[in-house]
C-alpha cells in the first residue's frame, strides 16, 4: 500500500503552513520529513494520517493494506499519548477493543506487541511508573498491535534523553528491518533521519514546500558499519546546508513571537 | 586515563559549608498536627467553661454538647431529624448530580449544547438557590418536593460546571490518539473522556456535598418540622444552646464523613494519578 501526499496545501486562518506538498511513500519505505521549526512537518503528518483536513489537496492511498492490518495508518506520538489510568497492556489493547476480534485474539496481539518491544515484564505497570523511553515503547507497542502498513511517527524521540533515543532508534531499525512496514518519520534530528530513512523530504521554511528529496544511498543494515558513518555524516551536512539559513530565520521568528 | 576523586579533600580555615536556603514553601502538613490543635482548642474551651469564664447559655462546654447529643440519640430525636435531612440531601443530591452530569457532558461534547447551555448556566448559577424556595413551594406544595428541588438545583449547576470543565480538561492528544485508531465516539467518551474528566467530577462532588448540606439546613429552617436545620432553629429560639451546638456538631460530622467518603472514592478511582 502506498501513501500519497497529493498537492497538500494548508492554512491556519491567515497563516499559510503548507504549500503544494506532494510525494509518495511506497510500500515498506521509510520517508523522513525534515525542515526548519514551524515549517509544517507535524501538520503534514496529521493531514497524511487523516487527523486534519487540508485546505486543499488530499492524502491518498494506493493499493490494499495487508489483510491482517487493523489500522493501516498508525501514529506514534511525540508525547506518547498513553491513557494514564490504564496499565501497559490495557493501553496496548485499547485500539483493539472496538474491533471484531475475540478476547483471545486480542490477547495474542497484545502479547506479540509487548514481546516485540520488550515490555512483557511491565504489562501491569501504569505509565507514571515508567521512564520516558519505556512510555514511548508502550506507544510503539500499541501501534504494532494493530499491524500497521505505515507508521506515522511525529518526532517520537524528541522528548527523550540521548541515551534512550539511541536505544529506541535501534528498536526502530530492527522493527523496520524486514520492509514489511513503511513509515513517515517527522524529525528535527538529521542524524535520526539519515539512520532510518530511505528518502528524506526536506521542507522549506513556512509555508512548507518541498525543497529537495534526498535518497539515502545505502541499506539500513549497512548504516551501522564504520565506513557508512562518513557517508551519512556528509549526507547530514548536505541537508543541513539546505536548511541552515532558514532554521536560523525560523528560530529568530519564534523568539520574536 | 580517567580522573578519580582524591581520597582526602584538603580543607583549611577558610573552608565553610554552603548555607542551606531551600527550606519552606512545601505544601505539606504533619499527620496529627490538625487533630492535636483541635484537641487543644476543645480542652481550652472546656477549661474556660468549667472555670465559669464563659457563660454556658452563650457557649456551652464541649462536655455539655456531647451530653446533648447523647440525650438526642437515646430519645430517638437525633435519628428522626437526621433521617429527614439525609433523605432530602440524598434524593436532591442524586437528582441534581444525574442532571448535572448529563448536561455537563452534553456541553462538553456538543457545540450546540455548549452555546445554549453555558448561556443559561452563566445566567442562573449566581442566583442563591434558597431564594427560589418560596417559588418552588408555590409550584410544588409544602411537602418534601420544594426542599429536594432546592437542593437538586444547587447541586445541578455546580455539577454541570465541574463536569464540562473536566471534559474540557481531558488532554486533546488522548482524543486524537483514539481517533487515529478509528475508535468510535461512544468508546472515546467511555474510555477516554469519562476517566479523564473523573478527577474534576469528584472534586465537584466535594463542592456539591457542601452545597447540599448548606441548602438542606436553609430549606429546613424556612419550612420543616423535622430535620437538622429545623432542630437547630428550634433550639435557638428556645435558647437551648447546647442542643443548637449539638446540631451544628452533627452537621460538621456529616460534612466530614462525606469528605472522607469522597476521599476514599478518589483513592479507589484515581489510584493511577
């Protein structure tokens, strides 16, 4: 199943946020979206996932999702969006409650998702008892439980410390390794984008337009190797040179706001 | 090579400890402090009364008040008055709460209900509900109904406000999360909005319990034969200040008991906080 951003333009009142953004996320492909602060990255993701109605243009799907997918487009949120009154397993089961699945089927999906995110021993814990990294693992586990075709990840690591970010990045690489699941990964962090994405969509300053689409010239598996690091660093520098001046302008704009 | 901390730290006459400046401004109280203070006040009160420093007609001693409560209890009058008040509070509170929760949720969830409901609530909430009792007596007669209706009205507005404030305070990201999984509206209300609004709703219950107590006493003072409010008024008219204060103590104990009950509910239902 492909996800297509088709000429998406969006305004919040008088404020133009996105301007004619078009690209395609192929089946199993990971596309990162980067750009200066306020360029409309998260807005674009909300539009792609059907949570926000664009002013013009539309998100479109081409092809069928996998037969067992319960929610083809599934978000992983920056702030985790966990139900604080529910345990880990109740949070993971939450999106399955309204489906036609039996309790036994739901239990099996929850077990599998908890196992894949190494949360099995924390099933009875409440979110407040968990660290930020573990909370985001619950968010990922909940997303995996519905067997998505494409994960929509809105800066999923930005609220975490650097060590936890590194650990979760390794988890993302592992979960996306087999190509069975695609992702749109919104981030400020060019290193994360270069490590995870097949292609990187670089947006301009507001209103966000596509400045460039950069293909990462190696497989994700190869990116852990020593000689790949230099290439990835060069790629990050190339993208940074594209957005640096606009990022400075955006920062000044935020400070003056 | 890693630096390691030296085993001995050199100190001289100029070495001094950094002064601790972080004390205070912590909202914590000692567990028994309040009870001890209360006991001291009662002891002083009793001592002053026993020593004849205070006229018992104006302020009877705590012991006299306890005796009055005991006599009320063994005579059966306590239960007669208390049960009348409890029935009015119970029915009025339940009716007002049920209506308030329904209207509060409607205002919290529906744009139309919000625009209509908030206008009416803003206009009617400030009216002292006891002022409506004569009108309610005119409409409903002189029985229990106007007293219960007064309590229900008072409880309704506070409940509706706390419920829609609670619904408004539910984090939007949780609702968006549920929508992103195609969770139906009714399930979002049941599984996200209701538990998310529950802290505000229970806080509202604390307020409405006090409102109900206030209104039942006021309503009983205006037109009732039985009830704690009627008993207090009657005792005051007869200058039976020990009986009057016995009624006040019973009201205080009732308020405390309701507070404890709501506290227990909060511990049970909001253990996740």
